[in-house]
C-alpha cells in the first residue's frame, strides 16, 4: 500500500511532505514493536519495509530548502531504521546490513556531520550518535572524527533549547572513551564535507577527555553535565582497574569533587553516586596516587559541613545521604592508621570525620571546622542555565539524615577499632544475657531482671548496657608465664552494649598482684611525711562537693571530669566525718 502511494519526495507541498515522513517514523516504531513481540513464534514477516524507506530517505538529501522540515525527518527515519535492533530490524536480517546501503548510509552521515547546516548536525547527533558505537557496523571507525567534530560543534554552541542534542553529544564522547587505544590508530575520514581523505589520530582520546572535563566544569545543561560526570567516572574506573599510572587522573577526580558543590542538588547527588563507585578502587588509589584518598574524604567532609544546617530539607536529604555513604566507604577502606597519619593542620583526618558527623547529627554549622578550607577554581561554574533532568514530582524523601549520621558514626567507631580493648568486641554479637547462665534458661526473658549477678544500666538516651558476672574461664597451659607476678580473679564480667548500630559484647577480668611470687624479696618501707598535723579537712578541699543525700548520682548531674564513684565515695567520707 505504501509503495502504491509513490515516492513521497515528489510531493510539492512541503507541509504534506513533512507530514508523510512524520507518519512513516511512527509506523517504523510501531512495526518494530510488533516484530519484537512476535519473537516467540518466529514470525518476522511484519518487519519494517526497510528497502522501501531507505531509498526515500537517501533521496531526500537532495531536496530543495523549501522541503527542509521533511528532509530532517527523513534523516531521522534513516538513522532510526538503520540502527534499530530486534528481529525485524534491518541489522538483524541475516545479521548484516546490505553492503551497498551501508556505504550510502555512511556517506550520508559524513556529509551531514561535516556540513554547515546546523539542523542536520543536530538531527544526526541526536538519533545516530548515541547507538553508533554499540552497533559496530562495518567500517564504523571511519566516522569517529566526524562524530567528534559534530559533538564539539553542538557543545560549543550557546543554544540551550530542547532541539539541541547536548546530552546525546556527551553520551557519544563518553562511549568513545571506552574504545581500545589501538582503534585510534585506524584510518578515519577527515571532517571535511565531500572529501574522503583518511588520517590516524592516536591522540583522539586525550582530545575527547579535554572536552568531557570542560563539560563537567562549565556545561550549562543539567542532563549533559550529569552525562559528563558519568563518562569521566567510567574512564577513571577503567584506568584504576588496569593499574596503569595516569598523571592526569588526580585532576579528573578533583573535577568530580568540585561538582559536589553544584548549586543544583540533583546534579550533586548524581556526582556523589559516581564518587561512591570510586570507593571500590580505594586500595589502588592509595597505592598509585598517595594523598588522593585523603583529598576525597576532605572534600566529602567539606560538602557535609556546608549541608549540616539544612540537611532536614527535602531537596537536600538525598544528597546528604549519598555523601554519608561515600564518607563511610572511604573511611573504612582507608583504615584507622592512614586516617590518623594524614594531618590537616593540627587535626588528623579521622578527627575531622567525627567532627563533621557530629555537626550533622546535631544540625549545627560545620563550616567553621578547622581543616575544611577548599581551594577556589575560577574555571569551575557551579550554576546551570537549563534544568532538563525531568519532572519535579518525585516522592518526598524519607531519609533521616541525623539518624544516618549517628549510625555511620557508631559503625566507624566499631569498624575502625576505636573501642574499649580495641579488638575485643564483636559487632552485632549474638551473645545475650542468659548465655553461660543456666539458671536464666535458654531464652531471653523477664528472669534477667531479677538475676543477682546481672545489672542493666542506661548509659545514655541511645545506649543500654548489661553487666553479667560469670565464673572465670580456666587458664590455658602456659598462660601464667605471660603475666608473671599477676593473678586473675575467679570471676569475670561480660559487658553487652546495645545502641543504634547493633550489639557489642566482650568479656573482661581484673588482674591482681600476687605477693606470693615475691615473698622472698625484702620489702622496702614506704616514706612517711615529716609531719602528720595536716588537718583532715584539707585533704577533702580539692574533691568535688558531695551531692544532696536525696539525689542519686547520674550521668546527667556529674561533672565531665569526674566519675560517678567520686560522689559516692565523697558522700561516704563526709558521712563518716560527721559521725
């Protein structure tokens, strides 16, 4: 039926010509969907009439300027039908495109990408560039310079309209970075219209990298800037995975870190997720680029410090949550020794991390934390001109940033070894109060509240402690030689702590001096004071005043430099004196 209509390029009315090609585009998409849904029964008869469409589209290239709209639609149809995938697509019929059509298609691309008609360049970049490399058609490397030239023309323009394919241009450039380096030595057509001279360009990747970095620094379209960040991250991961030293890699990572300061929080969230991917290569970053891991942590801390007072806003919560994940991943993978060794002024990097997390937990201003000053790059633009990231009707974020910060802070304390007895605790331990106590039964129940050898204490609003008195374990043979002159008690204490990060457990036992081991040695008398006329009251003047008799010592009414037992002992001493 379509063939009976005749050649649409013979239509003299430009509007009718464009309308017909617009219909053919929708028909092409519909037939491809029908063909894709018929793969189970193997019926591919209802495929796209490619041979019919392709000839019309190629002939439309020679139409006069009056048929400009139809000509652009014909180029779009040519790209979509040639690069389509599926059982009914021309690239899937016999697994090969016809060589004659492939030559004509690449010729049309070469003329359009290198021509002076900007509208043709935009159409080809939008509908041909994103999937061109993935198809790997015969001789596809010939047009690499043409596509790079066209993408550069699109990105250098000041057009921020919807018809300008800035995101597609960045996507192609990012895909080109994943090609092997040997392919850059293959012959490529020079980007001149109606000329077919070939050259090799071994430095093409470096040129593309410069364009991608410039996109990350100054691109005005939000979607294109996100695509540039993803492309640069993929290239950095590729270099790190290959363990190939690259002198420019720290500058690439710095460019990503600068994008965390974007005024648009959605872009900053995308970049934060990209930085999180780099955490999987922390060991190689530390090995090949000393100091870069600490720089990444410092930038993340600086971003969190700026967001600490506004982290409860719905627009900031996703970014703050992603930054907290990044900080936790890099801190744990670097380890406490490296975090303690790296200094920012008089403060270690580990101290800065905990101070920033505390500021986020409390919602206080963290920008005044020492050691978080960042250099200013005048070449970086944190603003955008076009926000084309989609609709703003996303659901409200339910992230509790303060709770996340508290959880991550506790996890860092445990994982990094900053804990009593260092390595003696077990994170998320399965030990409970009734274990090793047959009288309490096999399950945790109300019996633990009345057990004489068990105490429960609330250390803070978020921490519950349990102290269980247990018989001491039998000493292994030879253990006494490691502690000469010391002996252990016949009892030990099991400590269990429950907080937001889980449950930790460790067993502790006191060491005592054994006088029997040194009975043969003569005892030296202790020196006595010259005078014993010192009043008893003077010895108590330096102690803190006792609490009222009706007030129980608690962590809330205790001075920060005194222990609870000080008040108990002082009250007892004053009571003895009055008696």
